[in-house]
């Protein structure tokens, strides 16, 4: 069962909002804890001792003592604000701005005829009482207590809160960013190391299932990298094999040309024959070089322009040409099967494929026999699609079973009683062209078929993906 892909965007998006959510949760928890602890600091606090301390500070140090006392108490009791109001001008001792509500409270309190007696020392002072304090210089100040007057939002405005929130943000975002960076950078570094080993050492080491099994873009990159490395090694191996085969194939005609030249230098009565031999070998070399160039082009068909092809019309043209050549062997090529088939590819290249296979069939089939070209549609389960299957069957000697897998290798020539002047590149070129069309080509002996009644021959099968034709 295929995993549902999780893109890097989604992972980054989730990580970002996870970090934001954790920062908000821990930030809210911190402010709530501070808010509660500040308010709990006033639990069981009596007002009378505070008033006594204020009067003592005023007696000892006057206004400066009152200022110092107020700051100490506000710092100690976080949820308490204290104002020292000059009774003459209703201004705060430290020139702090008074709220409208506080000014109105002062006016109402001053208008009351009742005033709490100064000798009331039995501890029954409340937070909302406004005791007076006389200073030695003759001024009188009223103390106003404002307990529990700050909200949760005001907690954030405390001097140290931005630093706490910044610290929480760093502590939460750092591990999340580190994990995300590791998640992205680890496979990239691994691919970088694999690329370096490929360039410097030439090792074909797989990326590993740990990375190729990932369901995001980096997993796709790892799978594509593995495919690319395998493709490069396949091409390099094919190139080395091709060079070995080319050098072997070229040496034989060159050796014969050297021998013919040596004999021609004698200028005897056989000189014309030797010159003719040189001409023949040169023509073979020219043909071989042309086929080698065509083989190299067929390996990479990425630049070919593929378009919709009427496969039946193409096969009819190739069969007509093959029938013209088959007349000299009293042989006939018969096309049968589907009447409407379309594929995607390069028409000229596919024509070369069927022309080459039919030429081989005409050359190898027994005289006075037929070559059957059958086209049918088939569903290929392992390829997950529908394909056109074209069977080209002759009545020749066939190919040894052990040679069948090598039949489409460059320069391979199957053992046969019929002499062949082929270079062994035709079927290899055909296989590359068919592969570029996302198909494949195989071969089997007719004698392996259950309904052949011991008939001999070779069946070459070309498989091409079905294309739904465009209707204009």
C-alpha cells in the first residue's frame, strides 16, 4: 500500500505552527502563573502594618522616606499599587498620572463628613480606606491602596516579561528548527556524499531504503538519484562493451584490407581481385561505422519528436516492402489482427524497427513459407496498462535457447546454418528505439508454442503502449 505523500511544505507548515502553538501555550502559562502568584502575595496581608510603616518612614525621612517605602512595597507585593496624594493639589507625590476613576474617588472621599479616627489601631483598616499622613514640613498626604488592580495583559508590560517570552520562544523554536533542519539536510548530505563517491571513486552504492522510502520530495529525489546512478553505470558498461565490440569488429576488415594491400603490391595477375576485395571491405567498414553511429543515437532518444502514429498504416507499408523482397524466395508476408491501432513515437524510427525485423525474417525463413505479422491488444498487469503486441513469426531454423537473451545485444550474432553478413547491430538498435517508446521487444522460438506442431522458426514480439487517438 502506497504511503500518502507528505510534502516538505506541509512538514514545514506543521512545524512552524507547532512552534507557535507551544510558544503561546507556555507564554500563557507563564503569565497566568505570574498573575496568580502576584495576587496570592496579598493573601493575609493586613493594612494597618502598612500604614504604620508609612508613618514611620514619613517621620524619619519625610517625603523621601515615603517614596522609598512605596517603591519597596510595590516591588514586594506585585498586585498592589500605592498612591501618595498631596491633599492641597490632588497630585501624586512622584507626579504619576492619576486615572479619572481615582480622582473621582478622592473627591467623594473628601466630601464625606465622617472620617476614620486616627486612634483606630485595632487592625480594622481596609484596602479602600484612605488614611492621612502628616509630614514635618506641614504637608498632609493621603494613602490610596489599589490592590488586585492589574490584569493579565498588564503582566506582559512588566520590565522583565519580554525577556522571559523571548527566552521561551528560543527554547521552543530551537529544537523544532534543529529537527526540521536535520530532516532536510541529512538526505541532502547523503546524496552529496554519494555523488562525490560516484565522481571520485566510481562506486555504484544505492542511496538506501531509509531515504528512498520517504514519502516527500526528498524521497523522490533519492529514488531518482538511484535511478540516475544505475542508468549512468548501465550506459558506461554499455559504452565499454561497445568499444570492445567495435574494436573487434573493425580489426577484422582492416586486417583483410592490409592483407589485400600487401598482395596488390605484388602487381601480379590477381591485383584486380585484391583491389576489389579492398573495395568490398571498405564498403563494409563504411556500413559498420554508419550502424555504430545509428546505435549511439538510438541509446538516447530523448530528443526524438514523438507523435501519434497509425500503427496499422505503418505496418502495411513495411509489409508491402517486405513482400517485394520476399518474392525471390517464394515467400509471403501476411498481416492480420487488429484493424485500428495507434501508438506514440517517431514514425521513421519505428519503421526501421519493423523493417529490420522483417528483413531478418525474410532472410531466414524457409522457401515457400509465410511470415505471419499479427497485431493484438493485451493488458500487462505488471506494467499497469494496455499494450499493442505485434508478433512477427518466420519458419526459419530459430535460435538456440541459450542465445535468446543475447539476441538484442550489440554485435551479437546467433549461430546459424545460413550465412549472414550482418554486423549484429540491427536488433540492438530496434530494442533501443522501442524502449524509447516505453515498450519492449522479445524473442522466442516457435517450437516452444503448444500449437505449432513441431514447426521451427523464430517469433519476435514488439510491445508498444496503447494510445487513444486524438479526435479533431
